[in-house]
C-alpha cells in the first residue's frame, strides 16, 4: 500500500473516532431509560406547573419515541393532557420536527462512519496493517478525550452559553426558545440537558479510554 495513502487513511480514522464515539454516546442517551434515571436523581427539579413523575415519564417516553421512529408529527400532535388540551403547542411541535430531522441525520452519519471504520478494518486486515490501524484508533481515543474535556469544562464554566451555541448550530433563529410553562421545558428543563452533556462526556471518555488501552496494546503486540 502506498505510504502516503496509508498515512491519509490512518489520519482519517483518527479524525473519525471522536465523532463516532460522541454520536454513539448520544444514541445511548436518546432512549427511555435516560429520563427514567434523570427524573429520579435527588436534585432534579419538580415541575412547578403540576406534572407528576408519572406524567413526565409518560410524555418524555413518547417524545423520545417520536425522535427515533418513522411517524410523522401527528404522533405528538395527537397527544392530549387530561383536560383535553394538546400536550405540545404549534411552536413546540415545529421544534420537535426539527429535532427529529437532526437526530435522523445523526443516525445516518453514524451508520456511514460505522461502515467506514469496518472498511478500514477490512483493508488493514487484508494489507496486514492492523498494528497501524490499532495505533490510529488509540490516537483517535486521545483526540476524543481532549475534545470532551473541553466540552465538560464549558459545562462547568458556562453551560448556558454552550447550550445556546449548540442550538444556534443546529437550529434556525430562536425556534428553540420556549416559555417555562410550555411542556417541552416542563419535561426537559435545563438540568436535564446539563446532565445529558455530562453523561455524554462520561460515556465518550470511557469508550475512548478503552480504545487507547486496547488499541495501544494491540499496536505494540502485533507490530
């Protein structure tokens, strides 16, 4: 294999790893288990407008299900509170549709990166370059930890700024800003997202450490 192409390929693997690991952690968190866990943490704020724990678990579960299924927005638009009013208003429904689009694109990107990494493994195995690939994976783990440490530092120093920048990156204008009395804020207040960022960081760092340890060991043993 051409050495220049090999270096480029290994460099791409190293760059892919942070995005793949971060998206993997996000996929783990976009599941019903996370609100079930988060709502029961000791300092999680109660809903000042009356949602009980059971209410939050029900509506949050359905909201997350919508993000990961093939249903259209009527899946959420048809949800009704006990008094007959819709769970989400038009602004909230519009935002949830935007979020679903972002989530689905992320899933597609994750699939593409997974295929790319599998292809890299196949080529490395055929070309007897597994030690170099293992080293690239370990380097990717180190790059991932550097990025996540920066993110967690921002969470600690100014989560509001980070949260705002995140939404400005993925959404248009102020479509993501709601009243405290809106269902989306009642179900998913700021502490929910702050802790989600922290858990994303913890899960990503954990998998990155595994890559560093086992990737580095494989690189040394098979070199």
